């Protein structure tokens, strides 16, 4: 009787064991990676988990949730960044309240950060694993230990600039650059007014204005903030809570009006801003922490033939070339020592809710950052 054939044929005598095949595959992968670089290695990495702060519906600081999510491999034109520091901005509170266009819920907050590239997409050539980078761009997603972001939205960070300094200055510092050089077109000898002069953007803006030769009058709320604004370049500082801002400006300038007013407060300050601007001057509205500017104030601005500007950083940096140029200008001023970040508060990433409460209560001065664990 003939024995039946086995269900699984026996391997030929000269067959290579399966374990050896796997070993050869691993050797080939190492050789291929060495020859062709990180772009191929990034394609084969598995998703990794990271801690983020995100929201599932708009609202108050209590809507911020600390969660763990999976971060996928970068796409062809993306990089994945291991973040070392994350910038905190008043803009983040607009996003949390649903006032800023954002991706579909739930979303991770934040627009600014700095860290190290840990993986790159296959089409990325300008960046490599290990590069120090920073960014300030939409869409949001910065409140995270790891994040994937478009490669053309990040810039390489000079060795002389630390991660915390970069995270504290990318958004606010590039904002200061275009506010001075484009929105206000400030010239040496101009006298300008800066509201919220002791705030995160205010301190950087005051320093940049002094750098270009302007005389700066600042507004700040209490003695410590006034002293801080003065230490960062303000020739005169007005207590907006106790003094008539327009009258005080007239006093310190000998009755002269100012050329440019930088107003990030909005409703509570715009009337005084318009009152002390010279005819033909420029009102730069780059925030509205107290609410929108009343229509009657805009009508008064029109009557004085004022130029009213409402710029936005992401619109200004609408191309990769514009971003690189503006970041380069920022890094140059930082490296020269003409401007420096003052990091008033550092929070753990998990304490983002507390940070938002402090920002909205105006308990912060200078720049504030989040630090991933």
C-alpha cells in the first residue's frame, strides 16, 4: 500500500532555514538604510504614543484634557518633532473658546514649539533626523510631546538659540518683526505707543522698536509690570488703570501726537489710541483681549485719516520663503542681543489648564511656555 503524501511537503535538502532568511532581511534593511538614509527609515516606523492637551468642545479652561494619543509616521512632506518646549499665547485662548478656525473636534491646541526632528518623510530633503527646529504656524497641534508637522512650516534653529527661547519667541518675535517693519513702518525718531507693553508680545515689540530707533511709550497695569516695560526699552510707562492715557501721552510728549499705536487690547483702549494718533498716523490692531473695537472708534479713525491695520502672522507667513525670511530676521536680532525673551512662567504640559487661567487673568508677564515631561 502506498503511503499518502504529507499535507505540507518536506523542504528540499538544500533549503535555507526561515530564521536565516529573516536574518538576511534585517541585514539588508540595515545596509539599505545606511546607503539611502533616513527618508526610507521613516516609512517603516510604527506609530508612537505621546501626551497631548486637546479639547472635545469649545469653552473655558476646564475643557482642556490631558490625553495619550498615537502619533503616526510623518507623511512624505512631513517631519515628526520631539518637542522640548511649547509656546503659550493669548491666541491659544481664542482657539479654546472656538474663535479661531481649527480642525474637526477633538483637536490639540497650540501653534508654537521647538524641538528635535526624530523622523522625516520620504520627500523631505531640507531636514534630517537630529536637526534642531522651531515653528509658529497653523494648523494647531503644539500642545504635545511629539507632533507631526509639514516640513516647510519649520525652520532650523541656530545653535546659539535654546529651545525655550525659541518656543517663547517664534510667534511673538515674528509678530514683532512685521509689526515694526511692515504694519507700522516705523522710522528712527518716531514716537510710538504700545499697549500691554509688559505682555509676551509687548516686551519683544518694545525691544525691537528701540532697536530701530523709535521712542516708545508703554501702557501697563501695575508697578511691577511698569518697571518691566521700562527695563525693556519704554521711555515712559503709563498706568492705564489709574491714569488718563490720552492726557498722559500729551503730557510726556509736550502735546505732540504719536505716529503709530500698537493695540492688542481692543475695546478698552482703542478710543485713547485714536485720540493720541497724529492725523495720517497708523493704528495697528493685532489683538482684542478686551473685545472688538467699537464702530464709533473706527469712524473717529476715519475722520482723522488714520491707517487702520489688522494683520495676522499666518497670513504674513503665507509661503515657506516668507517664513524663512522672517524667522531669519528674528534670529539675527536675538543673536545680536538687541532683543531677548523673558520667560516669566514655565508650566508642565499637563498644567495647561492652569496656564490658560493665568493668561486670561493677566497674571503673567513676558513669555510663558509649556514643558513636555
